[in-house]
C-alpha cells in the first residue's frame, strides 16, 4: 500500500510556470560585451581561418552535371535519386483578400522547395564565469557568398537525427535529439520563407548545458552581447542563427503597448480570417510563366528567382565533393521595420503578409519585405507600401546590415535588413494589414510557431542587437 | 508644424499588455450562480418552448432526394450546385510516428468534410447588475437529437458576413464582423474535428458590449455560473458554445505546475516534430474500404461514420425547408481527461493526437478520445491507452455529461465527456505522447489556435464548469 500511495502521490516539486531566471541571465548575457572565450574582434579572423581551412569552391554547373539529382520525367520536378533531401516542384496560388477574403484577387504559379521534414536548429548555451555563453559554429554552406558564417551549434535534418545516415555525424546533436527537458530555454517550430518553401518548418532550440564540451576549431562560446555586435556586420550571422536567437525570451521593462496582447492577437486573427489563400502543388514542368533551360529554371521576364545547380569542390579543385540545386534571387532584397515611440515605448510596424508557402494564410512580416527590382516595371501605386520611405531613410536608419538567406538552399541570396525611424509620412493609424506592436510583444509571439515569418524574426534579433549595441557605438 | 508633430507623437495612452480586469470579471461571473435575466431552472423550459415554436422535423432521405446537392460525376465528391457551403471528399493519410517520425506506420483513406472558409462563432457579453452575462441563443440545428441547444450569440459562415446572401440575416453579427477592438475578450482561430474535417477552423470570439440589445425570444443573458450548471446537463450546450467558452481567460491561483510553460511547449514541439502526417485529398469515389449506397456512404465493416442525407420539414410536414448531407457516427464516443493532484495542484493528462484533418500533425487531445465500438474487433493491446481505466471509473468520475457534436454537420453524433480521477493504474510518469498539464496551462494555450483540439476544448470548458459547480452540488 505504501508503494501504491507513493506512486499516486509522488513527492512533487512544482515549478513556477514562468522562467524568471532565464530572463535575468539572458539580460546579463546581452549586457556582457566581452566574452570569456574569444574576443569579439577576433571572431572575424577565426571565421577567415575556418574559410581557409575548408578550401572549398562553389561553381554554377548545368543541370546535366548534377549527380543523383534529376528532373522526374512525368512532372519535371527536380528530385534526388534517393527520394530524400528536398524536391523543387510547382505551386499554384489563389488569393482572395479584402475585408472578408472577398476582395482583390491574385493568382500565380511558381517553383517552390518542398521539404516536409522538420529539421533541428539548436544553440547550446552554458554559464561561463557567471554569464551565459552560446556555442556558435563556423559553418560552410555552398550558397553563402563568403561560404562560412556563424551558425547554430547544430543544424540537422531528420536523416541526421534518425541515424538514417548510419549513425549521426553531426557534432553535439545529442543535446537536442535526446533532450533533457530541465535544460530547455527555447523550443519552437518556426517556418522558413513562405515565398520559396512550401510549408517548411524547423525546430528552433536553445538548450543549456553544464557539461564539459570538448574544444573544437569550428565552435566558439560567445555572449549575447558579442553576438549582438556581430549582427551589425554584413553576412556574418547566418539565417538559422538569427531565427533561433529571435526566439530568446527577454524581460519587458515597458509599462505597456498601444494595444493589449489580446487586442494584438485579435487583430492577427482578423487578418488570418480575412485572407483566403488556397494552394495546389503542381508539376514543375507545368508552371506558367517560367521556363527551363540547361542552366536554370527561371521566370520569363527575369524576375523573382532562378533554380540553378552548383558543384562544390575540394582543395585540389579536381574532385567534386557534391552537387546540388539552389535557388538564386535575381537581386538583393530589402526587409525593414519602421519604428516609432508611442508614450515613450518603442513600437514597430508589422505587416500581415500572405505567401503561398505559409501553413496558414498570413504570418507577421517586416513593414517592407521585397526585392525592389521585381517592382520596377510597375506604376508607383502598385509598389509595396512604405518601400520608398525605407529606401529614402538616410539618417533615420537605426540599424542596417546585409544578411544572407540560408546558404544550404539559396545561392548569393542577400537582403538588406533595416530598422528605420518612421517619419511624418507614416501615419500613426496604419493602413489595413499593418499594426504597431512592441518588440516585447513580438518576443512573446515568437514562443509559438507561425506568428513571425523568418524575415521578421531576423529583424527581431536585429532589434535586440541594436538595443544592446546602438548604431554608432559599434 | 503643429499638426505634423501631433501626427508623429499623438497623445497616446498605453494599455497594459495583460487584461487583469477581464480575469476578475470572468471569475465573478463564474461565481454568480443566479443571473439577472433568467433563472437557470427556467432555461430548460425556455429551450423546450423554442423547440415547440420551431416545429421542425428532420428525416433521413436517400441521396436522390437531395435538392441542389449532387455527386460530382468525375470524382464522386458530394457538393452543392452553387459551389458553396461544403463538400465531402476523400482523404488519404500516411503517418509515420516513433521517436523521430520513423516508427510505426499507419495509412488509411476516409471521407472528409472540406469547408475552407473561416466562420465566426461569437458570444456577446455585457455587464448587468455589475456581473458579466453572456448572450446565449436557442438555436435549431438539424443534426441535434433534440434539435435546439444553447449556442453562441452568432454562428456565421463567411457567406453570412460577406453579404453574399444579399445582406446579412444573422442577428447581432455586426458586433463581430465590424469589431470594436476595445471590446474584445477572446478572438482566436480554433480547429474543428480533425478526424472529420479537413483543416477547418472557425474564429472563436467573445466581445463585450454596453449597447442596449433588443429582447428576442431566441436569446437569453446568462452568467458563467449559470452556463456552468447547464454544462452538467446532457445535450444542452452545443459544441460551438463549448469551444468559445473554453477560450475564456481565467486567473491561475496555483503556485505552479509539474512542468514550466517552456517545458510544456517544448514537449509539444517535440510531439509535433516526431509525427510525420502527410495527407492527400482524393476523389470520394476512390476512397478504399468505403462504399456508396443509395442512402449512405459507409465503411465496409460498418465502423467510424456514415455520410447521409436529411430533409428538414416545417410544421405542415409537407413542405421541405431544405435538404443537406450530414455525417453520422456509428456509435457514441468517449472523451475523457484523467486528472490527478500533484503538489496540491490539479493536473490533467493530455494526449498529442495525430489526425488527418489537422493543419499541423498533432493537437492536444483528451487522455481518451475514441468511439469504443470501432475498437471492439481489436485485441486489448491495440485498444486506446487508458480506455479501460475510463470505462471502469465508477465513483472516480468527477464530471460526466453527454454532448452533441455540431448539429449543422453531424447527425445524432454524441459523445460522453468525462473527467476521471486517475487511479493507481495510471503512472505519474506517463507514456510517450502524454503529458500532465494544469487546466490553467491549457487555458493559456487556448489563446492560440491549433494547440487544443475541439474535444479537449469541450473538456476544458467542463473542467471550469466542474470547478464552479462540483458534481453532486448540481
């Protein structure tokens, strides 16, 4: 009977539902501008040294030179012989907007990356000299213009963590795949680019450890203050790292916001309900307005992006290490948050954006998110809202850096990320589809998937970085 | 210049992000067992009187008697001639479970309701004599065994609120379609049954008003305490009302929980990531294992549900008001939460359930959710976990009532909802796919869509009802 009672009422320590200690320790790490392990000014040299050690080159090749990858005869889809990794297929999107999904009508077709597996993007953190440090990897990805950037500790596909490759070769993966729930700081499924991926999401994780982690030339422990400084540099912190860092919980020191959280959620629910986005996967060969040549699948007017192929070669340049398709944007993108203080509290202007690849109609996006070149042929009235305000920002720019999109899928695909003080042209009562929210409110939403799109998550990480290191200080 | 400055820095009152006053006023309404408008004991008579006033009958008819509805020749899908309302199509589901989506394999085909529009389920509330009252409608739905049940103030499809019907005929819809953001208490997209609908969700709303609302025979103001008492009665509060009520925010008086909120979210993320559910819509005529007769589309072994047709007739019984298809479950379902106190705080055992119709792999479901008859042919080892514990609960039952599923889509489809004290057979460390969470934690998750499935939301509303009115008191 004693055993049964013990089982029924085991000695239980309840936890508080919040994790206040996380908030304090994260704030301390953000305020710590020099790390215990490596000086920030030495990170650039270390990355250059890792680039040198890798000695890889990436070259565009014709599709015919792809190894194991082929266009499926029946569909024209680009796929790997194993059926694994990802495919490039077609997508047909029909969107009805307006007050109740009955308004303006958009319809288009496009190629899209389909990769239904959930990957792991994980950053390990550890208290060193009383301050949380985050283990960043110098990782080579073929699409990065500079090849090696700071990435999460672990970037793993499902095949990595299911051992389908015959045992994991991903270092430190066990901290995330065999998770100790006591050590979780962040763990949320977040979506990738809705304009390029079909419903792709990854598990964004931050896990604390007290274990001894063996030194490794590809890994360095950095404080959040150090990473914030590095986020001011071009093409240094990769997309996955930015996404994971954006999910970190931060304490909200402000007295409130223009809208309560319930009001913000209600606005979002209304945006999701009023958009009606219906998607159908179609064969890549049937996508209207796009053409396939020997070197690229591209838009007939040269807009948007291309599907291309690359070969990655090792040091002797004779041997091809691997080949793969990548997407390449036709030009640099612009993603920007307009910001303004209301009642002394900083707000950002968020946009409910519909994309064909989102799981559910809209996600919250930057005020401006586009590749300006794609709109050059259109009259001013059809250019994205606030684009000109951002492009003419000048001294109202509070943060600016060029970052790469994920180098494992995108070739030389870069975006200028901006935080811009709103001027008088920007109304306080924003147009339909936009809302003012505080960074703290976005941080709360980032605990859950499918609220903030990946570009907004990058900018949220940049906002936090700009708080830790205002422009001009760096 | 003054105008511009005013625009840039308008006089701004910040709101607190939380809505503490909502919590207090909701708690007061839940504690108020008699309303200002109608005595609870009179509700039954009022519902009976509305049933009598409606004088409608519902009869099963062969598919050939459906008006405007037909089986599309090319697919066998059941559709309305207008292309509106909903269709009944086929769904092919492939599920890989296991630690990383690489484990046990399930594959099946089934009919499914497809209705991609987002409807509005809204309850209006108002302070009367200092206490929040909620405006409940006595609404007739053809699938309800007793026809009329308590429903939200408004149940509207998109055609209702876009005026596609040539001007709305839905009373009080304007409070929800033309929302005053100051008045929002609840506004969240929640999914319907994942085993019967393909990715259907509705906007669950509670909106406060101070306006004078005209008296109407079909509407009554009730306190949450009154509704709680009525939730103990069989087939009285309809599914949509239960769903909306489950989203109400409640103050959490407890010191904590077994798992912090971050740990709970991490467990959920892990469950979503380890399940791999892939669905393909297929023609209804091609669904394997199902057959179509003149009166029903049904499973070859008589399991699960049938697609049937009904005619709704007015008082003279000669004239058919309308006809429509409905789904009919083959037997009564059972949905139950096992509950247990840990450290003096009540917890419920939640299950991460995969269904073909969910937007994203799994949602949180009751400990047990099934139609037992569908498992009678299987060995004990293949019966749902904890089903026998629930069926043999006896005096460990803390709440029990039979509720109907939505009467606009389901014919006589009822489920026994139970809250059962866990006995010694139920381990404190639950099996994979289950977790102990507090009702307060579920309430926090219900602010967001696609965490709690509709059966779990009903049980959350019942948990709150059972707190306000413990069993035996009613």
